[in-house]
């Protein structure tokens, strides 16, 4: 179980920065692997080449980090997008600086990311160089994993837990789900918890997520402690056990 809120800030070349970011992201959870030879990407001599770094998450989906312009042009931006069932989804711009720099220029480049995970769940938030997570961010992912049941939700600028979950298992690929809340009320400090969270299809509960908990109203984006357990409130009615 992990809770990581990380600022990756490197003074060096763009390659130095991207390698450091990849190392921090893959170190945060061993289900995340980098499929790209970063040295080879930056050594490409084709002036039209657009650097693309690909991460795999638990063989369920991929994350692409794509330079906004070709390698021979200066930029302050990468685009981040999710690949689900081999389909590229909507992307968001991530800014590492407020001014454009060439790939070999020495500068301090910065990305921010958060990762909240347990045995069944991976939540990631990504932000610009000047954003403070989890209050403000650009891109958000939440995936859930059991044997033969894997789903992924993503969103831009708002929380992924409330978005559509897309299944990636071969026999059910592309099926969609939404979470539902059973405790839409406030108990003030006496937070009520149900130790599961249902996924529904056409308003019928079809799967209970483990280590993702329903709860009465809480403030999103906080770590909560109850009975020697710690939780992260990914939204106002959903807790991730950490």
C-alpha cells in the first residue's frame, strides 16, 4: 500500500528530467513499468521525431507522455494520455516550465504527481510544475484490479473515480461501469464506512470493489484514520485504503 505525493524537479537537460520522472513513477508502484528506452528516444536524429515515453500499468492499460513538438524545437510541455484497449484516449497538457527550452538546454524542469495504491487499486494524479496536488491537477486515473476483473477510469481536471470505468479483460473488453454511493449523508466526525464499493451497469450492482470503501460525506483529497487504518478520500464518498 502506498501514498506518494511527489515533486520531480531536476536541473539538467530534458532527458535528465524525463528519466528522473520515469524512475520516480515506476518506483512508486511496481505494477508500473516503463516500456521505452529513454536514451534511444532522445538520441533519435530525425528532426521531426516526437519523443514518446510509454508506461504500462499492470498489463491493464498504458500511459503515454508525448512531447508537444518535435525534438528539434523548444517547448515547455508534454501531453499525457491513457491507452485503453489499444485506443488512445483524450490527452491533457502538462507544463514543466513557463518558458520554452530545447532538449539540451540546462534548466530546472518540474512535474508533480500523486499515487495512492493498495493491492487492488491504483490512483494517479498529474500536475504542472506550479500546481499543488491534490487541490489542482491536470490528469487523473483510477484503476481497479482483481484476477480476471480489471477496469480503468480517467478524467481531465476532475476526479476519475466518478468517471466511466472501462474493462480491459479479453472476454469482457470494453464493458463500462460506474460507481454508486450508498451513504450520501453527513455524520460529521462520525464517518460511516462500508468496506466495499459497488460498480453498476444500468443501475444494477454487478461487482463489489475490495479496498475501495463507501463512506458518508467527507472532504475529498485528505488522509483519514479510523481504528488504526488509514484511508485517502479520493472523492466525497469514496475511500482508498492505504
